[in-house]
C-alpha cells in the first residue's frame, strides 16, 4: 500500500524498488517541488540494521556534497518513523539501460556524447573524493534535452576510506578487476565500468558474459574481451581502442 506521507513529503506514486528500499515520486509541500524520494527499508535480512543505516547516511553525505550538471542533485535527507529517506532531483527521461534495450547499438556520435557527459560527472566526483562504485546503464538517466545524469551514489565511498575486507559491492557485469577482488578502489574503477558501458553501447553485447556471477567475475579478472570491431565492423577504430 502506498504511504500518504514520508516526513514532510507527500507521496504521489512508486517509481521503483530494489533490495534495499523503494523510490517514490513525491511533492515537497513547503515549496511545491516534485522530488524523487528514495527510502530505506530496515527489515532487510541481507545485511545488518547498522550497515543499512550506515550505507544510507553515507549516500546522503557523499552525494549531497556534489553539485554538477551530470550528477543528480540531492535536496534533503532525514528519518521518519524508522524510515530513512533522501529527496533528490526528479528526472523525466529514460535510463541508458532502456535506450540500449530499445536500439541495441548506438551511433558512434551518440556514444561519444553520452560517454563524455558520464566522464564529466565522474571527474567532478573523483576530484571531490567520491567513487561511485556502481556505474551501470540503469544508473544513467538521459533527460529530454539529452543531458546525462548519474544516479544512485548509494554505495559510494569517500576515496580515502578502506573497502571492507572480502566485501564486493556493485553490479558484477560492470565491475572492475579491483572491485571483483575486493581491493581498495579509486576513480579508475569507475572508469573501467564506463569502458564496459561504451563497449555495450557500441556492440550491443557486454564484454564479459557467463552463466553465473562467478564465471563473469573470473573473466573480468583473467580474460581480455573480444575487440568490439570484431563483433561489429562498423565500430570506428578509435572507439574500439578506448
């Protein structure tokens, strides 16, 4: 059942849900602004209550400090009736995952433009000590005016912090080798994920595929992908080289 309010925010509709919570379209009645309200359910058994809360608070601090056109803006964060929430910029458009599903491959000029905007947002975040750690097409929104927005710094970590030993966080298909191995990460890990996205936009295929997460993770660490121009001869040499 849809809640009527969370904190001061009036809930309009559910936008999506994941393992850790639900995202709603909501209204801030104080100023009449439409927001995307990301909430954290505290009944998940995947990790401890303390870890859930820590991750959510970390997202608010890390993402809230970033102010760049290619990064979703965070307006507010708080807690209401044992539910944590983050109010962020509401976007209309489609995710890069949806675009690739529809078109399979994109024109090289489109790939270059999308890639440049993703890199601009990540460059800003990295210069401010924030690593996203989960760059993937589903976390990239393309608005009606073709602005690319990076969403969900939900598992971002300040660069100076240490990765928990043995803990792998992120989407396996787009992970860097360092992330698969549970090593300490910096911005280069995000750039590896961008490379995977560029490959997928150019060929319609992911560079590392397998029947299981274990197989995919093994290939990321130990194998080189098939050059994209072998899968699609129309891929420009310069793009394939990236």
